C-alpha cells in the first residue's frame, strides 16, 4: 500500500489550497481515512477524517474552513483548505486505516501560510 500526498505550497493568509492523497494497493471506498499535520516543534495532530459511509469529522481548529472528501473512482483523498491562517503552517500527511493495528501513512506535503 502506498499513499502519495501532494498539493502543498506557499499561500498568503486567507488563501486556499487543495491537498490530494493518491492511494495505491487498496481501495479506499471501504476504509477510514484521515489527514494529520505536524507543525515545526510540535507534535502531530489530527485534522480531519472520513469514514466509509461518507461522514466526516474535523478538529475544532479547522472546522468550517477545511473540507475532507474522497473520489473512490480515482482512489484519492482530498483536503480543501480555505481561509488559511499562519497557524495552519505544517507538514500535512494522509493515513489509511485497515484496522486498529494496521495503518498506512504517506509522506507529507508542506503547507506554508505566510505573507
């Protein structure tokens, strides 16, 4: 199983980015998937999740600004990030949950929010 995240970059405060996570080796339609981030000098934190029936959940810090979604046909997970703030600066990673003991992670993509 491989997960490849992309879409990061430099954006001004208030701007938007869309991250993608392409998954190979497993179909994502029946799996829990999520986005996490790790800011410089901080621990990794959970950002958003989507479950097989399509329900989503978000950390309070991003609720109302970020939207997680997936395209089952493309086996791809997305994170639409709007109204970005400097505090959103971090390396963003996607994960795929097979079971409580088996989780796959992709390499992160760096998001920098700065003027």
